[in-house]
């Protein structure tokens, strides 16, 4: 790393990294769970799961928005020696750090289908949908402010997550053409204008 520089990861990419695995593992667990009659029956399980999906989506999407807003408001400009982490590296770090939690959550969702079919799987999927909505919200803030938000890699948790955690003191910002991810953390569809 260059003298005085920091490794920076995109905030929206860190948030979005868990969305796909939670969504797909949750959908798979719910689909398998529907095949099991369960103690409550399929109808009650699916209705309970739908309610949990809506609640989880809303809670995850809105959690800690004040903290994200405060950190974004105090963002400082990234220096020329700062190293911007690739989107793929950020996603890989998050998924490696959380792989056992994802596996345990998936197995728990499958096991709970014997009591309440599909409910826990839909809860997982709702958490994934909430992360997508939160990353989209961050992307809108980035577009409105015409600046991408970054967090120091060494301030993230050991699992590669928590971009608004207690250790994070401020964000860095760059122009919207920096990095290889669009506002909101998705892959860039086309080359960014320079």
C-alpha cells in the first residue's frame, strides 16, 4: 500500500454482499419447507412466513439509517494514496466471513419447517430483500450527493461486514466514476465516464 494510504471498501457493496445469499438460501429453504406438512400445516406456515418476510424486509432496510446518514454527512475526501478495493474482493470477504452463519441459518430454516413450514426460509429471504433495499437507498444518497461512500477496510468487522459499526468513525468519498461498482453497489453495466 502506498505511503499514508488506506484500503477502502464501498459501503453499498458491503451492505449488498449478503443480499443474494440470504435471498437465495431463504427461497430454497422456503421451497423445501413447503414440501413438509409441519405441525402448523402449510397454509399457516406460509402465511406466517409472508408476515415475517414483510417485517424482516422493513426492519433490515431501515435499521441504523441514522448512523449511515451521520457517517455519510461527515465523509471526508479520499486521498490519492488510498487504495479502492474491488467489488469482487469486498463481496468475497463478506461471504467468506459469514459462510458458517449462512449455513447454520439455512439448516435452522430447514429444520424449523417441521414445525412451521416455509416460515424461517421466508424470514431469511426477507433479510436479503431488506439488504437490497438498504443498498439501493445508499445508492440514491450517493447519486444525490454525486459521491460514492467508502469505509476503511480495517474498521470493518473480522467477517468483512458492519460498515456502520462502532469501529467506523467516518466514511471517505470519491467521485461517482471511482471503483468498479455503480451507486448502490451493483456491478457497473458500462464503463464509467472519466
